[in-house]
C-alpha cells in the first residue's frame, strides 16, 4: 500500500491490475498484484507535479497537469511525450493547464485546458484550438455543450468554466 500524505487526490484511473492516482504531488502508478508503486513527478519526467487528469490513450497513459501541459507516458519504453503551449505557434496546446482529456468515437483527442478546448491531430502533433475571443462573440467560449461528446460523463469540465450552447463539428472545427 502507499500513502499520498498531504497531497490532494484529483483523479483515480483503474487500468486492469494497475491503479493510477493523480495528486497535487504527481501521478502514482500502483500495481495491485505486487503491491508496488512508483511516483511520477518533476524528478522523473512530468513537467508539473499538479495532476488533474490521468487516463489511457492509445496504450499510453495521459497525464493532464497544472501548468505542465499534457504528458503521455509510454509504459513499454518508460518515456514521456510532452505537449505544451508555445506562444509562437497557433497549433500548440492553447494552455499548459490541462483539466480533461477525451477521445471521441472518431478517435479525435480533445483536451480541456485553462484557455479553452483543443483537438489534437495525433499524426502531426498539432492542435486546433477553440476558445472565446472577447472581440468576437460569434466564436465559441471555453467548454462545450455536453451533447458534443458521445459520452459526456467521461469529460470533466474545470471549475468556473462556462458550458456554452454551441457544438463543434469535429471534421471541420466549425460551430454547428
């Protein structure tokens, strides 16, 4: 067994015999068969210890962090792939505060951030962002109507985020 001490538990993800626990001190991988655990934090590859999302994406463990972007851990080779905001690139993650991650039935990867929603093209590693623009009220606000996803119970909206009445067309990125 392991203790998280004074760390807040933000998310628990069960993957067979492995339990991932996202905390304010990193992500813990716990093997229920062997009772062994490993902490993943900034010392072992995460870009931030604050973890808000842990889940599975294409055989890798996706870790959404508070300020460290999206980190994907490959359990086979033990390497993290990181997606972070680059202020010089419109196709990067729009914000490094990653609250939620969801894969829809068309294999689109949606990432809820502190600056709106983004869809990742896994082939290119580029994002298309959907966020509110104060100068153009016709553009979508952060968040989506729940019916925009096949199973909205899998997508966690961050606190203080307005869920608007628009839906995004997954193929074109336009509002429906």
